[in-house]
């Protein structure tokens, strides 16, 4: 039967102490970079653990049920898990590219306009590569184009 699991994507990176910038502190200094690198690496590690759990779960739970309804239920459960892992695989790639941008001092600045994205936004979405204004404009354009 389907097992209950927490939403890994939504909860993974939220177990951290928020960064408290000091007055006059330079944006994206070493302390801030270390803070975000820690968040990203922990998030990636949790996603990788979930991948390992899925693999072992699918090996352990794989059974050839004689009842077609039971087989269909198991196949649907596996299909949903694999779809979730595929989304997480893409997220892991995005985390890796974000860590690369952190290492090359490009992290924390909007790819579209170049302004600071902001500590709070990055803590809410560590892989953000646009400021809230540019992202909002992109979403409006996308919505207009799609209908």
C-alpha cells in the first residue's frame, strides 16, 4: 500500500538559522556565502538521501501481486515516486549550478538586472537567480504568452 512521506522539496532547506546581517556589512561577504553554501549542501544531501531511500524502498517493496488491482496500485506508487525523484534530480542540478555561481562570486545578484536579490529572498529560495521584480515580470510575460 502507498506509504506516507513528507514533502522533501518544500521542507528540506528550512531547518537553518536565519542569517542576521551586521550593520554596514558588505552584501555577499564570506560569512553570507558560507551560510548559503551550507544551506545548499544540506539541501542537496537530504535530496540524495531521499533518492537512496526510494531505491531501497522500490527494491524491498517490489512484489508480483496476483491481484491486478494490487499490482496497479504498486505500479502507480512507484510511478509517482519516480516522478518526484525526477523533479528532485533537476533540483539537484540547479543546486549544483547555484553552488558554482557561489564559488564564482555571481551568487546573490539578479541575472536580469544585476541588483542584489536579498538575503531573505535567498533564504526562502536558495536557488533564486532573479530579484523579485524581474521574476514577477517574467511570470507576467509567461502568463500572457500562454493564454
